[in-house]
C-alpha cells in the first residue's frame, strides 16, 4: 500500500521537477501510479552513487549504474570523461586569458588563479589517466 508524501521544491528546482514528471509521463503514457515508483528509483540511484563516492573510491562504477538505472539511459564513463576533459581544457584556456589580463592584480587574486590552474591541471591529469584505464 502506498502513502502520500509531501515535499516543497524551491522555485529554482521546479524546472527539474517538471522535466522529471514529463519524462515519466512520456515513458509510461501516464503519471498516476508510476510517478512515485520512478521517483524512488531515482532516489535509490542517487543514494547509491553518493555512498560509492563517499566510500573512498571517489567514483561510481559504470556497470553498477546501468544495473541500478533500469530503464534510464546512462552514458558510458568514457564518454562522460571525454566531455569533462574538454570542459577542463577549455577552463584552463580561459584562465590563461584571464591571467594575461590581470597581470597587475594584487597577490591574493593571482594566488587564487594559480590555485585554480593547479586544480584544473590535476583534474585533467586524473581524467586522462582514467580514460587510458577505460580503453
């Protein structure tokens, strides 16, 4: 037997909620009786991901996502990694441009930019290693 549960959603997240409801409606042709089940599946997936990331492994394994996701389309880890790598490389390029424009900035600003640059470099290196392992 099911029971109603109420939550409040901030207006900034309302679009996400509506997208989810529309997804369920398109998938099943209805929302009544299936919206709650799909929401529970989404929450289980989220909690499973969070537990795996918190468990010092720092990332979930793709095949486990596919098992848990059921009918959801989950992109392969390699594809996501390439997208993220391209984003990091673009961010590093923007930082280089910013650094050139802020040559006369105070030291704290330049230190923050340098910390960002180092963090992005480490992230890029990590992703490149991950992609090599996935191949």
